[in-house]
C-alpha cells in the first residue's frame, strides 16, 4: 500500500492535537498536516470528559508554564467561543474557606494571582451573599470573575471543522502502532512524515519512550467522576471551590456550574488500575494493570506526596453519600436527595517521576529535530490549549533551527 506523505503528522485527536494542528495550519498554509486518532471521532477521552471550566490561572506558581498559559488561554478560548458562536457561561468562581487554617490558603492563592497578573478579588461574607446567597465561607472568600464554563466537546468539534476546512486531514479508527524514523504505522495504513508530533494523552509516554524521550517518567492514571445535581439549576449560580492542597495537582470536590446552567459536584481523583479504566473491565490490559499497580503499591508503602491517605479518601468517594457530604460545607442549603447519577468518568493522564515518585505538576514536552512529545498536558490543559500549542510549535521550530519542515 502506498504511503501517505505529510510534513507534520500528529497522533491524538484531543484538544492538544487539534490546537497544534490549527497553529501549524495558520503558520504554514502550504504544508501537509494530518492527525491520527484511534477512536471514531475527536474528544473521546480527557478532552471530551473534563469539567469544561475555563480556569483563570491563580493556582499555579508564577514561574510555571501553567500560570502563563492559563491566563493567556482563558482569554484565547473565551474569544474563540465568542467568535464562533459557541456556548459559554461566564458565571465566575468563588473559593471559600471552612476554618481559620484555610484562610492562609486563600492568602496564598491571592499572592499567586497577583504575581500571575490574574484578577482575583477578596470578598467579605456580606459581599459573597450578593454574588450567591447560598454559598458559605469562613470570614472571607475569593472571587474570580474571569472563570467560565464551556462545552468541551462542542469546542473540539468546532476545531475539527475549522482545521478540516483548512486542509488538515484526519484519520479516525486509526490507532498508532509503531514508528521508525519518518515511517509511521497506524491502523492498516502507512504514513511518511517529515516531523512527528505525539499528543497521545494516556499513551504519550509509551510513544515517547520508543524514541528515547520521557524515560524518567510514566503515566499514572487517576479517575475523575462528577455527580449531577438533578433537582434544579437554581440552587447555585456560580462555581464554588474549596481551598486546595497546593502540594498536589488536585483541586478537591467542588461545585461546577456547567455551560447549560446545570450543577454538578466533583471530581474524584481515584487511582485507576489501567489507563482507560473508565468502568468495569472494558479496555482492560493485563500488562498495564501489573505495571500501574506496582507503582501504586510503591507509592502506598512509601506514602510519597501523601498517596496513602489520598488513595483511601478518594476510594471513599465511590459511596455517593460520602461524596455528597464533602460538598455540603461550602453551601448553606442543598438537597442531599436531589443528586442524580454519576456522570461519564474521565481519566487524568498524570505524569509520575519513576525515581523520585513525585507527581509532575507542570507541562512537559521533549523532542528533537524529527519529533516532539507532549508528555504532561493535564488540567488546566484545556484552558491552556491555544497558547500551549504555540509553545509546542515554537519548540519544534527551535529544534528545526528556526525553519519549518517541507515535504519533498
């Protein structure tokens, strides 16, 4: 079978692969670009299963890529939705404290917001009532007016439509198999590419390691589940978050006001046992199970980043009553019986350093003049996707000596 020849070949049809393809197309309108996706369409995994929250950028230290790209990405994604008539709910967010100790966490978030150039405003309890009278806090709260929610699947489908109209070719039901130099085997097809870009999410580390990149790391999957508040859409009007533990990348159970005005709580951060461990034994892979369980046991015994208590607390969230109970301190009135069923779970492709047993907090990419590998693109990667894609393409051009690759 004749090979298909491309200047840039991207593996992964999530938000990162789509925005990288868009960035390449805008810069190089004459280049041949393609995306390989193992599923039947885009956004089947994390990109279509996330909260839809456009974060503002105050959780992250000022020297991090996340801080820079979240601030820029919030503006870029908001503009993209507005220009393309996509749904957006500019409902804002409040971060609340439950006791004196958590006030110190609020002060740290405010310091980070100020250093990152992100608007984040103090509220008294009386001022909080004017934003949402049903939200409870201890003495003070923080208000993020630029936090919004969107429909992540709608955004990804619009990106697909845009890049396809611009000549980017998309191959679905085409799972990556192997790569040797510029030859890529995927599905039942063979591709030749001048440059290879790995945006494969849960399997990005595996593909990178074939090329000698990402060797200190492995993906450790965490399952995120939300629970819908089915009673009404009116009991809350804004996103409500607790003070997070800033030593790990999880933000705790919170209330999300979705793009259609619905209310949900979540997510969990339950350690998963294989990479696509969404439910039951679907997509079960014995090799993944053994490898991931081995790391989780090592983390449990060593209690690195307090994994033992994290795992125990997260597993309790499978019990609906416990899960609901975690959210009650942030609101004055909510009907415990008003919650419906668990929503479609997602899996966080969290990078773990295999030697230090630390979770990698910031974005990580590695590559050379032939390939680039997106190793850690976890939350808030959806918010960050447009500036992050620019960063990836800039890095590719730097590896290429400042010039684009061209098909012969």
